[in-house]
C-alpha cells in the first residue's frame, strides 16, 4: 500500500505535461501516451493539435504514443487513419457487391422456377435470353469489382509488410 503523500505525488507527476511541466487539467486539451502513460498539453507541440483531433474521431481504434516514446508517431497516426478509411471503403464495396450478388441469385432462381413450370417456352424465349444476357453482364461487372478490390487489398498487404 502506498502512503497518501506518495500517492498524491505520483498523481501530480502523472498529470504534469512532459514539455511544459505544468499540470494538465480537465479544461486543457491533453493527450495521454498509451506507452508511458504520461500526459501532454496539445498546445506545447503544435502538431499535436491535429493528432488530438484524429484521436477524437477514432478514440477506440487508434492508440497514441508520445514523441518521446516514438518520434514517428504523427506520421504513423496519419497512415493508420488513411488505412482505416481505405479498409472501410473496401468493406462497403464488398457489402454492395454481396447485395448485387443476392439480386442476381434471386433472378436466377426466378428463371429456374419459370423454366420448371414451363412458363417461358415458345414466344417468351427472347425475353428469357435477354434476361440471361443481363445477368451475364451483371456477373461480369461483379467479377471486375471483386478483382479490383482484391488488387487493392494485395497492394495494402504489400505496404504493411
């Protein structure tokens, strides 16, 4: 167990900015390093204001390491945010692609039922062939989109290595 004076000293030290050596209060805009757990005023280092704003938008997804612990922190933080945005775009594209595939599958099942019931024979043959041609175009577009997404993911993997 730690005595009250030691506890107060530790608390005061922990909430003291590593640059100005002044206390970081609740009213100040401050950042806590996720490595050394020390607090820093954002105004003590101008580039930290942008970092603070990025962390506010992504507070659960990105950890902040102070420039004392990691001099590359600002560059890494921007790269992390860009990567996260790109992954979100890719996720949305994959979701949209899945939805398009569901539409194609639904049309194919409808056509299968029509064929099974003999509803599309004789005069309707042209309509049936047009529907097949439409579905083929949709599937080709989907394949192109998926190939593009795969290429972008491969490029991201190469950047991360």
